[in-house]
């Protein structure tokens, strides 16, 4: 074999070795890609997913695009859910950014504590006095303080909407008629009397059915009536402070299925534009379970093993 022929053979051998090496390297890259992709997929554990009331997957941006057009936005929370509390703060911030203002209403503050809440927001009293005098919930510092502080920092209105608990308890123990015995001053902290209560509404009816024969005769109905008084009172103070957009934070029971507070608002003014958001928990959040469809305009689905705040 001539030197030229030998050089050609060596060149072709080199090309073949290069091609084999390149193919092996490409295959390794491909295998590595699948390994990494699989690993990332296994690690992808979202803290929440958002669905429309029909169960169609959506996202926070789309939810807020629609919700920000409403006059009143309800955030139906699970009181001990960490993601719920973080998200309601994000909703408040987003509404403020989009609309330039937002009024905060809270089930967690009773109407007879409005003066104390106002004094704190206006810098008249410090947080210690707020905590001592406003009957704040035990989880206030972890869960609701961020909302109040955002309102304070941005000079926003915050409304204590809930009925004083002693009056809800009065209805439970003695019936709705017991409210007629209150003083004029006391009556100013609840919805105007007489309060219309429809115990055939699914939410109240379900509460009565669940209580069944527990307690004294009529106690199930009175429990539902006490919840209705809360709903009516929260609706009343929302309407009394109509600085829109109005974000109301409450337990999911009070606004789910467009009942509770929402029902009372619509009875007062059917033209109100209302958007409802609600948090639910599921073991698997990749699809919205049938029982959760229709609960609200947007359903925020959180893993059931999410960290609890208390």
C-alpha cells in the first residue's frame, strides 16, 4: 500500500472514530436530558393551582384580570391554610396596583371594634393596644397582620364587618327575636332589624342537616340563624363602606356557592358586580374535583398536606 493509500485509510478511520464518538456523546446528552427532565418533573410540586368555576385550569394573572373589574371581591379562605393567607395578601396588593386603591373588609374584626381598628390605622394607638382591645383572633399576627399593615402603610380603609360574637351567640341560645331586646347602640353594630333569614338556602339547610338532632330542640335552626345574622351584618357593613374595589376576607362558608354574604348583597342591590375566590384542599390538585366545581368564580386548589398556620 502506498503512502497515499495508507493516508486515505487512516483518514477514513479517523472520520469513523469521530462519528462514533459524536454519536455516543449525542446519545449521552439525550439520556442526560431525559434524566434531568424526569427529575425536574418529579420535583415539580406546585403549592396551588387555580381553576375556573367550571373546572378549567387558569392562573393568578387571568384570575386577577377578571376579579379586578368587580366592585366587591370575596376571598373565601380556610382559616388555617398558609397558602390562603399568602394569596389573599397578593390579591390585595394586585388590586391596589391595578385600581390605585382597595378597601379591606374582614370577618376577623367585629363591628364594635371599628373605632379601635381606625385608631390603629391612623397611628393613634400602637399594636399592643390593638391586640388587647380589638378581640383579634389568636392567629392574627401570622395570618391577618400583613393585610392590616398593608392597609396602614398605604392609608387604605379597613372595615370591621362581623357581628359582635355575643349577639350571634344570643341568637343561637334564644332565637332571632332576642335581637329586638338590644339597645339602640347595640343594634347599630348589626344589620338593620328585622333580618330576613331563608333557612331553605342550601348552605343553611346543610348546616341544619349536619347538626341533626344534636343539642336542644331548635338549636340546629338557631345555629343557622346565627350564621345568617353574621352574613347579613357583614353584607350591611360592606354596603355602608362602598369604596370600590372592596376586598372582603372571610371563611369560605360565608361566600361559597354565591350564598351567605353574597346572597344578602344581591338582595340589597342585584346590580352589584361581585367576584368570588375560594380556597379548597385536595390530595391531588392536578384536576378540580367535582364537588368543588361551581363553589366560586375561581377555585384555588391547595394540597391537603400543606402546612397549617395553627
